[in-house]
């Protein structure tokens, strides 16, 4: 079974009105959704080639680092904008 199909089935099950344990049952209904989604995510990670995962992790690290360096600037700009409206 392909990776996309596996992920689509896991997400489709979560949104499907037909489930093994109905969602209106207090704990078990939600627990079964969490179990299916987490199993789907594990299978997706297992089926994804390691080169793709490495490239995505490197790209995410660059984006996170860029966000950390730009955050104070955007935060200060937001504070100035709020101050001009008298909100801060």
C-alpha cells in the first residue's frame, strides 16, 4: 500500500461518521481515533525514505532558526503598532 493511501485512510477514518467505537462514548471514542492517527503517523514515518526525512528536518531547522532571529523584530513592530492605537 502506498504512503499517500495509508495516510489518507488514517485521516479519513478520523473524519468518517462510521467508526469502530463511536466518538460520543466519553473516553474510548476519542482514544480509538488517537490510536488510529498515531499508528498512521508511525507507518508514514516508517515508509518515508530516510533522505526525504533528513532533508525535511534540515529545512525545518533553518526555518526555526530564521524565525528565532526575526521574532524580536516582528514583536517590536507589533508593539509599536499597538501603541499607536493606545493598546499597549
